[in-house]
C-alpha cells in the first residue's frame, strides 16, 4: 500500500476509535502512526490497542508506527471550602503548603517544588490561563500573589508556570510505570510531556536504553530557550501548541511553530505539528476554512507529520477527520507553489559523508527524473538524511530491522519496507529494483538511484550511490 502524499498522519486512539475495526478504518483512511495517550489509558487497554495495531499491520503487510504519549506532571491546586471562589482583579491571593480547604484569600498548593521555585514577578496561570496571578513575595511555604485577571476558580484546577523552572523531574511515578509497560509490550516512539531542559530527555533515555525512539513535546516556554540542545538529544519533536499557547502569548505560537519546524528540518529530525488541527470535526463532519488553512500551512512548511487528537480519539467523525487531513495534504502537495516553498527552505548539507551522499542522491534523481531514491538502512539514518532533502522523488527505505521500519513511518516522504539484509552489492541492487517495481514506484525501463553503506551491515556508513535501470523488476 503506497500513500499518495509525503507528509505523515498521526491519529490518536480513544473511545471513538478503540475497536480493531475502527483502527483498521483509520489506517485505510490515511493514518500512518497511532498515538496512545497515557493520560486516559490504562496499561491493560494500552496492551489491547497495541495488539490490535500489530494484527492490522500483519494483515495489510505494511509497518505501522505506535507513539505512546506519557502524561507528565499535572500541577493542580487544592480544594476550596465551598468548591469554588470568585477572584477579583487586584486582590491578594495566597498559595501555601497548608492542606486546609481554601477560601477567597488562599488555597493549598500541593506541590512544594513550585513554592520553592517561585520568585517575585513570576506569573501563574490557573485553569488554562482563565485566571492569572503574579507573585509578589515568596517563601518555601507560601507565595503571596496579586490577581491580574480574575474569575471563577474551583477545586483542583491546573497550574501553569511560564516563568518558573521547576527543579524536579519531568517524569512522575506514573510516567515511570507507563514507560516500563510500553517498553515491555513494544512501541516505536515515546513522547515526553512538559520537558523544560535537556536533562529531562537524558533521564528518559537512560531508562529506555535504545528500546524506543524519544519524541520531545514542546509545551513549555523554558524549552524554547534551549531548543538546539533539546533537538540534538531528541529523536523527534512535537509542537504541542495547546499547552504552549497557554503558557506564552498565543500570537507567538505560529512563529514558534515555524522556528521549530525549520530547526528540525536542518537537524534532520522528524517534527509533528499537533493540537486543534481539525478541532471542529469533534462534533461536525467538516472542518472550518481556518482549520483547513492551518493543516495546509504545516504541510507547506514541510513538517514530517500532522496530528489528530480528540478529533480521532473522542470525536463523532474519526474516520472522516483522518480522510479530510489526507485530502488536504494531498491537495497542498500538488499545489504549484508547494515545491518552490519546500525548496526555498532547504538547508545546506552538513559536512558529513552521509549528508553529501543524500544531497547528491536528490540532485541526481531530480536531474535525471529517476523513479525513486532507494535507501538501504539499518537504524534509519540514511532514510532520515534523504528525507531532510525533501526531494520530489519518492524515497523507499529498505531495512532488516522491524523497529526501524516502524519508526520511519513518521518520517516525511519515506515508504519503509521490512526486507532481509542483502548478501552482497549485486543482491542489494537487484532487490532494491524488485521492491521499487513491486511496490508500484517504477516500471520496466525506469531508473532508480540506490544509496547504502559499503561494507554492508555497518550502521551510519552511507557512502555509495548507484543508478540502476529496471527490467522485469530487476536491474538490467
């Protein structure tokens, strides 16, 4: 099965898409990767969903990626005596370590790490930013604030801290348990929530030990200040616009999205654009014009993937939402302006053999109008560097590693195939030609370009290009 678009689609599974039949429908509608949100999923349910995906993968004969999204720390207020209070602009309001139910003047904040980190001038956003406070004085046991934006505040509402670096880990006890369960059952991608600093990624990687790829969700302004380091340590990035838009001025989020997309393209790391892409399709069978433009912008920018959250997890039209996203993406990629925009954003290749080979493969393929760029890859690096070039020519990745084939389902333009390793150079070329022919990328008489590493089976040693002409599915 060959997708007729370069950008990939991530669909979140949930109550509306939990049966094997619905997961199958979402895959055929266009989903390349399935996201399991551990904020709403038990370990038992996660295992059931992964089992369904693996069964579908076997039935369709194509690799399918799985992204397990860890919840991360949820910072919440305590409770109020009457369940809720009304805060007025300009009044004083205290957050403290006293567990007694609160009133209009104070409330318990059951997170000592926040009280220790808050400083005068730091802002606090409560209930997704509906109520806003600024700290006026702070000790390790209480913070006195001034209400900047008032409103109704009820029990257990969320707390966001755009100015405060919390010293505790981004992974909670629940995250540790969820991560171990996900690694035991097998998944390709682990998403880390509320990352503030590179050390948060190192902590997760020390646990994962290469058993899954790490995707960092950018939801905190603090992460933007160390974006280059975070990208270097991450295997992929998710632009989580929802929480990011709560903790920083919402008008800055589009610019941040472009910044992160282009930074990931330069680094050759996959980037997903997420949150509210087709939000109205939770309840309506068609998106708004603005949502359609939002999806199109991400595709024009060259993002590796675009994601559906509640639209596919809990909405009334999950299949239609995936199909609509697929339709928008294919329309953008056939737009006469698309190629010019993509090419204008291409970064110069880095001074490495793999990058030079990948840039040369794109140039040769486009100059000679070749049918496909075929990459033999063990860990996926060769294919990711080829995708970094954003070529017009289709990319086929051949790998003997099932985990690599599944991880590459997230990468722009890559059609990944699980294939036994080649015996020698002739076998490598012949089987590359056969796969291009059998998968519908090339006809007899077409030419393809093959990149690989010689000697064979040495990861990260991409150093060879070979042009081959296909005859009867094999090189002539």
